[in-house]
């Protein structure tokens, strides 16, 4: 079963326009993501799904395969579904284009669980939260998982609620997803759900529709770039780790 990684790269980001082309130590942000994703051992192919010629030209310039998608795609999943519609692949991995600190083992974990268990239709990743203040940050999505490794819920609120203040363990959701291609193409046609619209979290559409999401735990945290402040954090973290 062929596995393909797709990096959705939208130029018109709401909070930081053109962020995928933002410079990080002489390379555009999207190139850092692509280079790290290329280290995956389980992907058979990797493409960038762009919506703007400026992004396409830059990506082709550093050697990436690029597929053009509509500017008006409603979500990253819609963009990915459009990009892979005519590509021969059984497994599709959504690799966020604003995650320059991605570790390729996360990608391989998402592929592996789909290959090993035919009943799994979708997978995602979490990491143990290391800073308690992040639990209160609505920009940091929290996840709770059942004993069999399936997601119960995702929220911008601190879940579970630590009623007695004994120090609950929180898990940060990382925005990487694995799909069976057939599930992805069907999922994009589901109407937005009540929970999804309330939390502005697309993955809740899956849960509310009655489907399950298999969750893998990783030790590698990431910093998604949504603001100029995030960009500064990434530069500092990469410089500190020698990963620039």
C-alpha cells in the first residue's frame, strides 16, 4: 500500500500572510518542513499542495514536487483531498506546512498504525504537555484518549478539568493526520459539525460523525507558526538545538 505525504501550503494565512515563505536562517519555512518530512522512512512520495504561484515557484526551486489546488479550499483536508484525488496511494499523511520543527518519526508513526491495523481509518499524534500554563492557552489544543488509544475529545479548553488541583496530565494535540485515502475523500464531504464549529477544530467532525481517530504518542513537541512571535520562538529553538 503506497503512502504519500502532503504538505498543504496556503499563502493567504489569516494571522500571518505568506508565512510559508517566511525566512528562517536563509530558507523559507516551507523548505524546513519539506526537508524534515523527506527524512521519513515510510513515505513513498511527498508533495506540496500550493494555492499560489509564488509558493509553487519557491518550492519547485528547492526541488519539491508541487500540485496546485484551489485558493478557496475550505480546509487543509479539502486541499489535501483535492491534491491526491488522482494519485495512486492508499495512505495519505497531512503534514502541516507551518511546522518547521517536525520530527519525521511522527510521520512514520501515523503511517505505521494505518498499515498495521486495517480497522484504523484515521490517525493523529499527541505529546505530553511540559508547561502547565499551556493547558490554559486556547491556541494549544488538548486531547484526551481512551485506553485503547482512540481520541475521546479535542478541545481548546483545559481537559481533563483538574478539580482537586492534584496535577492532571495534559496532552497537546499535534496537527498531523494520517488517513486512508478512501476515508479522506469521504470525510471532506461531511457537513461541518456543531462541535467543530464551536471549537474551530476540524477533527471534531470525525468524532461527532461517529468515526474513531487512533492516537499515537510522540516525545517530540513542535512549534506551529501562526504569528510573528511563533516565528521568533522557532528560530530560537532551532538555533539552540543546532537544527537550523
